[in-house]
C-alpha cells in the first residue's frame, strides 16, 4: 500500500467516527434533516469500522453491498421533501427501486 492510501485509510474512519460521536451527544438538538443525516452516519459506521479490522473478504463486500442501497434510501428520505413536481418524485422513486434491485443482483452474483 502506498503512503497516500495509508493516510486516506487512517483518516476515513474519523470522517465517520467524529460525526457519529457528536450526533450521539447532541441528538436531542438535531433538526429532522440533521437526524436523517445522522442515521446515514450510523449506517456508515459499521462497514467503516469493520474495514479497519478485517481483511477484504466476501463478508465485507456483502456488507458494503447492503450498506449502499441503505445509504441511497436514506439520502432519498433526506430529499423527499424537495421537489414539488410529481415527475421528479417519480424519477427519484424509480431510481431508488432500480438501484436497490441492481444492488441485490450484484450481491447475489458470485
């Protein structure tokens, strides 16, 4: 592993850990949108922490394949109040469905 990749790996855990800890401490003061972002951080904590302690294997790949549609769904919820035109809402919903289905296909493929 080159030196830059090493530093990126060391920094990436903190990009999730710090918002997670602050979110826990200040959860009662968060707005609705901030709570949705906090749940996105909670979803990201597990694969991020396991990446630091596990060798890249099938379980970790499966975990990321589960995390990815969860992340996409949480982001969908974050932006669900935006876009008053029903066409945009339908496009977002169809994108979510297609993305989840593709993630399932990728996860089940050998």
